[in-house]
């Protein structure tokens, strides 16, 4: 391959991929665009000025060839439970740093298995470099510092004026009917979706939150060592009701034809929140830890909307890696860069209660 760049962005023309490409352009990071759709890649290349290469991840020979010409990849094509293994294993062969934007716990459970190989190759493997899970991971470590002997951690997040991209919606549809998960005594434990619900005060507002299998049940455990972890998201009454119903029809929601129908409906929706909505949107994160003695600590974060934040944190991490600021092996965002990583993002506020 004659085209070289510092960073390969796979899935660059997706909703979040486009935001990441724009952030790279603002930072003047040389990028190679890639994905399966030649038409969309060509249009993005003409608009951005970046070169592109068409690639289907099934073509592992071409994937490895492209990776040999870059220092790192930002992988944006989910659902990542189906794509992360292929890309990560190619990175191990080529000595290329791996970054992705997943929030899927399956990936956070899979990729630590490559830690020793990544150390031997002197590369960093870091999934979850976006809203999933940078702010929550940083808040978890911050709370661990506030109460070093904490045995329990609860995290919750919500947004104002937010919305979902088609990619996020498709990932959620893929997991429909599978229930939720928590970590108990260091082990993942299944919980019926909708069983765990609580009221959370985010400072600006209070809302009911629903327990979900968010990536922190894996990442926060590895970052902090806290053995008991639950994660919640702000939810309307209808969302909680539907979550509880899904426990009884999970077998139906997991049928291939039902998934395909859901994906087709999602494809009819807008790609994601408008630029105006992202600009006015805000994300809120709350966390609480406690220890065996009953001592408690609570903290809150307020930051950018989830998609803008994902672009900024992902490119912030990629830029650090390109400068040689990385830890070899599997890493979590706060584990590698500390709990203050999120505070490098403008308009982010941390409050201890």
C-alpha cells in the first residue's frame, strides 16, 4: 500500500466516525479513511481531503496491510462484539495500537485476554475511548481515590437534549431481550432488566434510572478493583415498563428475523442528533462508593453531549498514543491516563458531594 497516515479510522463515514474525522482534521492529524462503502468513502474523502481505502474486515490480508502503514486504528464499526476480535488480532500481528468506541461489555471482557501479547508487541489496546466509558471510568477512579477501601460502586448517567445515532440504536437492538448484568464479588451476574431501579440526583435535575449492562461492569472493575458494581441510565416510565416486558419475550426479540426487522426500522431514522442538538446537549454522570464500615462518597460530572464527547475523548487518546504516551497491553481510559483525563475536555465540571 502506498498510502500512509498516522491514524486509520475504520467506519469513518458513520455518524460518530464523521465526528471523529472532523476532530482529527481540527487537530491536523493525518488520517486514512476506511470502511466497506466505496461511495460514501469517496464522498467523505472529497469533503475532508483525507485519502481512503475500501475494506471489508473479512479481507484480513488487506486489513493487515493497511495497519502496517499506520501507528494506530480508531475502530468505529459496530456492533463491536462481532468486529473487535478481528481488528484487535490484526493489530497484534502488525504492532498497531488499537482504540475503539464501544460500550459493549462483551468486548471489555474479550480484549483483556490479549494483554500479554499486546505487552510483547509494545502496543496499547483500549476499547471504550468515547462516552463509553471515559467519563464513567474517570469518575469511578476518582471515587476510588476518595474511598480507597470501597467495596461497592454505583454509577449512573443521563443526558439533556440528547438522542441516539443509528449505530447506537442497532447495538441496543442487538442486545434486546438479554437482560442486564451487575458485578457481584468480582463476577458478572445476570439480573432481570427493570428489576433494579433508583432515583438519582444529577444536581441539575433528578430522574429515575434503570440498571443496564453498561461497559463499566467490566472496565470500572479493572480500573478500581471494586468488586461490586452497578450501572444505571436515566429512563422514562415507558422505557422501564418495556424493559420489564422484555424479560418475558427475550426469546422472541433474539430471533434473527425480529432483529432484521428492527434494524430496517432503525435505518429509516436520522443518522443521529443534529449539530444544534449536540451543541445544546449536556451529559451528566453520578457515582457513589461505600465500604464495609458504611462510609460513603458521592461525586458528579457534567460534560458535553455524548457524541461530541466521544469524538473529543477518542481523538484526545489517539493523539496521546501517537505522541508515544501509552501503556503497553490492555488498558482502560482512566487506568492508563488517570481520573483527570475527562477534565482535559473543555466545559467539564467535577463536583464532590
